[in-house]
C-alpha cells in the first residue's frame, strides 16, 4: 500500500523560503525517481522538479536557480527547498512517483501541501 505524505506548506512572504517534505511508504523508495508537481487554482498541474534514483535533478525553467530537490533514502523522504519565493509560486504542491510494469504505467500522488506566497 503506497502512501505519499507531503508537509511543510504554509503562508510566506515574497522573497521568503519554505522547505517541503514528502514521506514515502509502501514501496522501495531508492528504486524510483521522485517528483514535485504543483497546481494553482484553475491551472493544469505542472512538473516542478525531479530527482532520479541516481541523484540527477531536473527543474522547470520557472523555478530553476530558486528551488532545490533532494532525497534522503535512509528516511524515505524527498524534499523541495524553495527560496526567493514569488506570488506565482502559490499552489498546492504534490509529491509523485511513477510505477511501470509491462504495458502499464501508474502515477502515485500525495494529498498535497498548500503554499501561499503573499504580502
């Protein structure tokens, strides 16, 4: 039974920082790439950052240089350090991984944690 639980969201002023966490269970964490997505009201969910099982990272252009994704395999946790936050970063942030087997592909999602950037 896979479970992803995000935490760390909240209200922050523009220019501030937040650190999000995603605790995973029910899967072999170290085998999977982990991603952070976000969704603002009325907008499509978008990929923010990915860290592979090998530790390689990729970021959306909109957050590059400001956000850092990392993982702690011993704690089965992936983090998103968010610096220099902007109002446009306001969204619900979701943790994700993808399982593939044969001809199928399934995305697992957490419940999300809300980030509001406002003065």
